[in-house]
C-alpha cells in the first residue's frame, strides 16, 4: 500500500517538472533548463535564476524589487532598469516574451494556453 502511494507521488512529480510556455518553449524545473521543443536554450546565470524564481509558483507575480533582490548581490535597488534590461536581452535571445509584465505589480511567466 505504501509503495503504491510512493509510486503515485513519484509519477506526479515527473508530470509536474515541466512548465509549458508560449511558442513551444518549456522550463524544466528539475534540470533548470529552458527548451524550445527539444532544443536546449543556453541561459546566463541570472536568466536561469529568473526562471527559477518565476517557476517556483507559476501564477505568482514577482515584483521588480523581489527579482532585483533575488538576482543581484547588492543593496543598490532604486529602479527596475536592471530587471528590464535582463528581460529585454532574454526577449532578443528567444524571439518572444516568455515573461510578461503585469502593470504596476511585476512579472510572471507567459504560460501556454490550455484548450
């Protein structure tokens, strides 16, 4: 009985390891790798940390300040220029907006629409 429950939990964890994003992209939470279809997309350390932060709760909105504190190792937060710059470079790299801005709140993952 206990073994069956453990197997179900393991199966559920396997299913929940990938977050489907727009345009065929997905984030693998276990491997911490971004893929487009089955092709790995190289991410910088900060880009990877940004995905980890936003993927920790798919529907959560992370404020610019929260992102800044998590990604940059200093107390020099005064505006969100570094966050916007990081998102802009990521957008250029992948060719689409994998994260979108929620007006006056922050950023969240741009999840694939389920039909």
